[in-house]
């Protein structure tokens, strides 16, 4: 478990949302730990490793060796890792893997071109954007509708239903909401984590089905969030993963550029007594 000063250290140096204990723990029931400048989490026999050193410029041991040492200490039944390169952990075999990129927006270099300004103007004719004072039942209902629209499986739906837990736990969480001008109903909202260092984090964007037909609503929400993050003195926003070409294009038009490679890997012990006896 992290001490208070370690938690502050992690949040101050964080450049990925997964570095921030309040964010990760709210969605995973995990316990956060810090080994040198490596953040990792343990939970019910598993370990999650954020294999991006908090200070990437510092002298750091070989990452494979470092995680192998942690695995030898905790002997987890499974290891989930995210890293800028593929990992090899002694005593464990890789299973599922995914590849993507984080993107980053440098706040002092944002330039709104004519097309983007027009999108913001069009959206402003139908909705108004502001910082929400609290996460309400109206927000929760919008999350439920969003899950149905997206057709999420049970695991992903459960993840989104824990959003209120994160918002209640993290002092750095921010909600920027859009409301219809004609009746003030909630049209959508964006969730950010402000963190304690130079980086803010773009986490979730939730829209109502009707608001999806409003051109520029996501741009207007992002514009409101950028203004709020700037007010918190941030220099950068980690815009998250590319996920798909459409999402990557949306971020790129604001000036977000590919920032860090992302590899997700799932490891299991290379030798299993259970499989050994099955063979017999």
C-alpha cells in the first residue's frame, strides 16, 4: 500500500492516467505500490504493472528484470502489463496482447482552424457547456443509456458503472457537461483527471443518443475541458489511446500527436501443476 507521500509523488510525476492511484484503484479494487519509480497494483492473486517509469529520464534497471523480480516476490497467478515495448518476464508466458499509441496535446500549441471554429459555433447554437458541480442521477442515467447504445459486454459495463466511485474518490476529477439550450437537459459530459503535475488526463466522453446528431458537441466539450485544465496550470493533456482511426482523427484535429507506444500484455505462469495433472 502506498504511503501518503508516495501517492503524492506518483500523482505529481504521472504522465499516464494509470499512474494515478485514485483513478486505477477506483475501477479495479487493487492496492497500489511503488518500487523505485515503477507503479504497480496487486489484487486477488493478480498484478498490474505500469511499465512506464514515473521519471523516464532517470536511471532505471532493465524493465524485464525489474518485473521478474516483482513477480518472484508476489508470485501472482496472472500479470497484466502496459509498456512502451513488449516485455519478457522470466517464469511467465505471454497470452493476450494489444498494441496502440497514447496521444498528447500540448496546451500552449493549440491552434483552432476555421473548420474547428465553425464546429464549435454550430454546437454552441444547441448546447451550452460548463463545469458540473456534482455527478448526479441524471449523469448516471446517461451512463446507463450510453452502455446500451454501445452494446458493451458485462465486464465493460461494470467498468463504466464504477465511474461514480472514481469521481467520489479522486480530488482531481473534473466533469465538463453540455446541456440543451431549450430545456437544460443533459446532452453529454466529459471526464478529466487534473493530476498534481504537468499533465491532465482525458478519460471519458459520454453522450446522449440525441446529442450524437449535434455537429461539434464533442469538440465543444473538449474545448470546455481544455479551458478548465489550463486554469489548473497544466501544460499537457494525455488524450488517451487511439482506439480507432475516427477517435484518433478527432484528437489530431486539436493538435494531439502520438506520444508513447502502448503494449498491453497478459501473462500466466509458464508452468502449471493443474495442466500437468490434466495431461496425466
